[in-house]
């Protein structure tokens, strides 16, 4: 029996465009905040890294909080859309603040300004917006194929935006004068674009009524739960913990790729190569995303596709290391593209995997926790991306890097090479291992069989 369809093509495209807004924040922040603070504002990489790490302590409390708040929200716009639409206003303001550190302040005040703006951006506004945006995958459709398609559309826009941001920002800042004012102007432009697109995306889909979402499910007596119970529900779900771990590792990987701006500038002696490598990363990801829904159907689920994709990614990154020590830039780009091609399927279907993970909690605990479950997206992005950026700062500081110097010591150059070549390979190997254990689809089917459920009547399907 074919699953009911809920979305038109323009709903999927409209939803996916929301990651344009997400990545004018995230790609801009992770790729350029450290180089802006060290090379333009003149702050110390190690202290900046420590501030980012401390900020993550606060972030850890807000993810599950906002996920729980989304589950408790009942408005005309639905559960998630109000948080997505209104949360981005704060994202826009605080993004500008991060890249508008007043140059006339003393260093202590500059650090304080950055810390407050960065913490509000990541720990409050981006959290509310991103968890809500991700949760819409479960709230606007019950069709498993449409969820995979939504994820593919979403990350096509995400990687296209990342490609654009990484390709044009360095030249854009230089054309505007290359100083602190130039960075501030670019941040304002990106924030306005993000605010417009995010609003359009939020209004392009409509959440299903709760009665329809719960159709075919046995209502439990206690549907309401507090923050502590929400936390307990999450940690009892081993697949939630696996997804959080994978997200964190992915963002650590991304932070090291973002640190490539240092590697290109000081090791390869051409900072414009950063934009060229961005093409080698993002175009294959987009190609993989286009074919992900078809491959999920062909291989009857997401598990095999994701695992095989990351086996290819590990091979590709291993070859990047070899080409890097050979000094062969064209080969480095080619193998970077190969690795990105393998990473693409997981990017496209991860939201559908999280939906299956949410179903696992319902099947084992009898509670719907869609909003709270999607806290793993924000938690992983912020913890992984933030810690990754902090690690970049610590490693640069440890190696003797000084952003305002015209020449860097060999120890700093060696560290840049380690960060860009070896660490991404290590993170890909760890992700591959976690994905080898993440067969939540099969687990759900077994639970349904044990409960006597008929697959076609269950809310979330894993048959394609």
C-alpha cells in the first residue's frame, strides 16, 4: 500500500530553502570567525578558543530546553514554525554583533563583546531556529519518502550556500577594504538575506494537525512531560546518542575543513584556493543529494547507503593525505571531491533517520518527542562546530601562530597541515564506525512485529 502524500514540489523546495538562512549564519561563522578575530581584531587564538568552549557549556542546556518547548507549543502557526520564524530575528542581530567588535575597545572588552554575542547567537537564537526547522520534517508529513526528499532539498540549499559563502567572502571583504568595517558590512548583508529567506521558508509549509499526526497510534495517559523526563527519554534511545555523536564528529570535521583558510594562506601560499576547495567539497555533496532519494529506495532503506557512503569518504580523505604530502593540489581537489561524494547520502537522509529515531522512542517508551528528538541537530552542530573552532584556536596558539605576523614559525605550518589533512580523516573513520551501528530502521520493524503492528498503518514507515 502506497503511503499518502502530503507535500507538493514547491513545499519541499520552500522548506529546503530555509538552509540558505541557516548557512549564512553557520558557514560564515565557522569558516571565518576565527580568522576575523585573530587577523583583523587582533585577538589571541587560544583565548578565543577557550571562550567558545565555555560558551558551549551554556549551549548544552538550551538544546533540550527548546526542543521540549517546541513539543509544548500550540499556536495557529503550529508547534515549530513560530520558533523557526521569530527565532531568526535574534540570529540576524547577533550575527552582525559577532562581526562588529568595536575596534576602540580594550582587549578585555573585545573578548567580552564577542563572548556575549556568540553565546546569544548559538545558545539561544540559532538553537530555537534550527531545532524548529529540523523538527518540521516530522510535523509537515508522515510520508517517509517525502522526509528523505525534504532532507535532500534542504542540504542541496545548505551546501550551495556554504559553497557561495566560502567562495566569495574573502574577495568580498577585500573589495570592501579588508578591515573591520568590511567584515561588519558583509555580516549585515548576510543577516538580511537570511532573515528574508527564513521567513519565506517557514511560511511555505504547514504543520499537520496533531490528531492527524497521532492517527493510528494508541494514546498514552500521560502525554505531557517535563524537561528532566524529556532528557531521560532521549538518553534511553541509543540511536539518539549515536546521531548526536555523528553530528558532533561531522561538525569537528567541518571546523577543520574551515581551518583550511589558514592552510591555504600559509602552507599553500594562496588564500584564494580556499574558495576552489569549497567547490571540490560542495558540488559532489549536491550531486550525491540529488540521487539520495533514489538510492534509498533502491537499497530499501538508509542504513546501507549511509555506511557505504562513508567507506568511500574514508578512502577519499586517506588519498587527500597522500596527495597533500606529494604537494599535488589538483589531486587533493579530486580526492576531496571523492570524499564529499561519499558523505552526501547521510547529509540528505539524516532528518529521516532522526524521524525513525523518534519513532523508536514512541515504540519503546510510548511518547512522541519529535521536537525534543531534533535537539540532536542543534546540539551536534553547536557542540561540534563550537568545540571544533575552539580546538582550531587552541592548536594554533599551541603551535605559536600569531595572526598579525607576516611570517609564521614552522611549528605553526606543521600544525596547519595536521589539522587540514589528518584530523578530517580521523573524524571520518569515527563516523563510519558509528554509522555501522545505526540500523534504527531494522530495530523499528522488529518492534512493530513484536507489537503486532501492520507496517502500512504505522505513522512513520521505513519501507521505500
